[in-house]
């Protein structure tokens, strides 16, 4: 996740310098999902080529189970709302995750960070399994051969 954030910060800095506009501090999960998916897919593909194993197809179950446990054990702030309803509002509801200053973002920073952690892990794990599946079908044999040769002792 830190690697994805650094790559995104690099591209945002370049865009701001070229366009001459001030960029907003943005922790919207939608702006990070391509990085999570790309890194997960490549890691799944490479690890299946190098190591193999059917476990890679089911690795997504762990983060999904963690998210489901987090949603079902979420504590509501009031007695008038169930924990699952509060969790659905917290994780899937509206959140303000972008602002011009950190002070404006402070009120919802915890919610935005939790979304980033849980959904980033889920998306990375699902794409990891997808990369392993594509690797198992042998769709890119030249790329797989390159990966196998890169780890061979000389």
C-alpha cells in the first residue's frame, strides 16, 4: 500500500507541476484501486510462475473474511442503530476523503484510512488470485519463460 501511495504521489506532483494547479489531498479509495489491482495481479502472476500451488487461487478469502468480521463486529455509536447498519454507513457510505489542507481532512481521516486498508487488501488479494489464475492458464508463455529464467542460477 505504501508503494502505491508513493507512485500516486509522484504522478500527482508531476501533474500539479505541469498544469500549475494546486492538488488536493486525496484519500479516496477510487483513486488508488488501479495501483492495488496492478500490483496484486503482477505479484500473483509472478508467484504462480515461480512457486505454483493452488493456494494462490484462494488467497482472497482471508482479506474478505477479515472485512466481513470487521463489518459484523462493528460497534454502533448509538443504541438506535445496529452495528451492521453503522458499519455499512462507515465503510460503504458517503465520506469526505479529499481536501485542500490536512485540517479539513482531519474529521474523516480515520474513516478514509480504514477504507483504504480494508478495501485495498481485498482488491489486492482478488487481483493476486486473478493473476495466479491467468498464469495457470498459460496465456502469456513468453512472459512466464522470462520470469522462470530470471531466477535461475548462473
